C-alpha cells in the first residue's frame, strides 16, 4: 500500500472539488501509468488530493471498507484476483459504494465491466485523456 499526496502544482480554484482516489493493481507499471495519466488535476474543477495504491484484493477491500474515497480505480486484469470481481463484491456489500472505474484488457470486455457493476470501463491500451475524463466524470457525481 502506498499513499501518495498529490504534488501541489497550482492551487485549486475555490470551486474545484478535491478528491481521494484508491487505485488497485498488482502491477506497479499499471499503477504508475494510471497515476501519471490522470495527474493531480484531471479537470479544471477536479483536483486529486490523495492517491492510495493497493496491490492485493484483501488490502483493497479493507481500505474501501475503512476509508472514505471519492473514486475507485480497479485493474480488471490484476492477478490472482481481478478488479472486476472486487468491483462486484464492493457494489454488493458496501452501502453507498464509491463510484468505480474498471480497467479492462480489451475494448470488447465492456460486457464484463457491466457484470462487475462498475460505473465506467476504460480499456487497454490506457489513454491518459480517457482516464482523466473518467475520474473527473465520477468525481462530479
């Protein structure tokens, strides 16, 4: 588990929403790609104040149950237990579960993301603009 405070680049405007994001993947490269793609300011009105990274399903479930996150990003291709299964479990077990982005292996895996009850699916290859837009959209809900 890694907690990374966002680097202050520019002060948020008074109407910017500061959010906390949990990012799950057993692959450090995926976590780095997502964090760098989304950045600290995915939109003018959304600022990522805190990133919490987890690498295991157990830690992810524990952190979501104990924490208060605005957005969850779960790697559907994580091993041995993927983010789609975690998404479905959280949506069925957590009252007022935070919105979830699932990273899928391919664009045609959208139906799996629907099964997982994720709010948004972002397919690989990961596009930074698409990731940032997804985080901003869910942060505004």
